[in-house]
C-alpha cells in the first residue's frame, strides 16, 4: 500500500516545513509515502471563497488516480484515538487498498465535488487548526500509527 498526504498550497513557515519533513522521513521507514503539494491558485485574491474552493478542487481532483482511496481531513470527520487510527491504517494495509490518500484542503475547505469523490472524512480534533498546522499533525499521527502497529516505544498508553 502507498499513502499520500495531499495539501493545497505551500507553507511559508520554515520551522513548520522542517518539522513536517522530519515526520515524513520517519513515516517513509515504514511504508511508501508521498507528500504532494498542489500549488496555490493564481490570482486567488480576485476570487470569492466559493470560486477559490472550486479552483482548488479542480486541481486536487486532477491529481488523483482511479485507485486512490480518498479521505478528507475535515473538522466534521470521524475522530479516532491514536490507537484507533493505527487500527484504521492497519486494516487498510491488510485489505486490498492500493493507494490511501489523505487530503488537507485550503483555507476555506473543499467543494462539493471533492466531498463526492472522497470515501470518508477524518478529524484530528473538535478544534479547528490552520491548514498549515494540519500537515504537521497528520504526519506525526501517521508516524505514531506505524509505531503503534509495530509495537515500538514512541507511543505511550
């Protein structure tokens, strides 16, 4: 199985990018993992929130393959404990899932067409995080999930 974390827009925070890259490196020890950035929409300042969501969604959907099982990182998604999330990942690894894609939307979220393409939504908290911070949370939780699956000491009960 391959896991991809898909995010809209680059980060301009060097410290955040460094932390995300550290967890990407750690996750890659366990599984084929890719972090893809969909570049920001040009002239976004001239678009309404809905227009921007639609443009971002077009780019996002164009980057997906038919075999990709898409889960949106969304504040209204299902919440898991770290152990439950590890179980979710492990179950996907044991089934015929070839490509698992987690997607972080832009500042205004996703359009309806992306919600239709997704097979599920996952929330890391009832709190709202910036789409930049979710990159770090997602990569850390993926690393934590694999450390739980492998029964390694990173995660403490």
